C-alpha cells in the first residue's frame, strides 16, 4: 500500500509572473503584488523566485530584516552588490549566503552583452534568537552526478543540490523530523514520493523522515531544502 504524506505541489505555470524590459521574475510563493491563499510560504521558507535578467541590465530589491537569503545562479554569471559594501561575481557553481538584522538593498547586474542570465533568490525568515550576521560565498561541485551535494546550512535550514542521469534514484533523510522538506526541480523531471514534478515545479512535504525520487530525464537537477516549520 502506498502511504500518502501531507504534501502540496507548486506547479511552475501557477507562479506569480512579473515582467519588465529588464527582467522576468517567477515567484513560487507570495511575493509583492502576487498574493494567493494557496501560495503562502513553507515554514521559514518565505521566498523562492526565479529571475531572468536581460543583457547589461541591473535590478535591485530590498531584503527585509531578519532574513537569510541565498542567491544561486542558474545560467551565466551575475555581479552582486549590496549597500553593506559587499561586491562579487557569482558563477553557476557558486552561491552567496546573506544574513542581516537590518533591511538590505541588493543589486544584481548581468554583465554580458548578448545573453540573458538567470538565478534563484531564496529567503528564509528567522526569529531573532536564531539570527546571526554573516556574508559568505560557497562553491559546490557540479561535475558529480547522481548524488546530493551540500549547498548551504543557515541556522536550522539545510540545502542540497544534485544532478541526475535518467532513471537514477536518490533519497534524503531529514536531520530533524520536526522539520519539513521542500523539493524544487531546476531542470528536467523527477518522480518524488510518487508525484511527477517537471522543471520549476516545487513540492512541500511535512511529517516525513525520508524522501525518495527518481530522475525521469537526463541531466535532471534537483534542489532539496530541509525547512524549519516552527520559528
């Protein structure tokens, strides 16, 4: 018998869409003018946006206080700058992890003349008792296939990424069973806990200790985040 767990699928075609001459932004959860009762954040995970930025364009956004933010390039490279004086270039095998107890202005620039770039912005809202200030860059291995690579650890949230060949399987066991787990398909398609997820689909799961998946396409990329459900 297949045991069904409490879960919600976040289909890519139901994301909030923001278009301009500079960029397109696709919001998995409620963000700015996109508000839907079914698209509330998942535990402390409040924002998961895919941003596509046109050549030689820059955009800024204000990150609210007591937020931990992950910037993860998906295609090309981006130049990052904030009003705390941090500046750097991020490639597709690097991420920037930010935590600040005050509002933060972040600027992202596409330095290329003829191609778009894309990245994920992932925000966690943390209680002050769990909050620390830091600005760190992490590098991860994108050459190893069919395994999960540690991506970040911020307070009680943990992130992993994996590139899978077709029909290869994987699993993740939660470090804390009181947490939930959020899976996001960056590329390709997966069957995760008997549910079909395609590119840019998300799946939030609660009351589960281990999740299992199978890649249904070549070079399928999966992001798995263990998320505190209580702050």
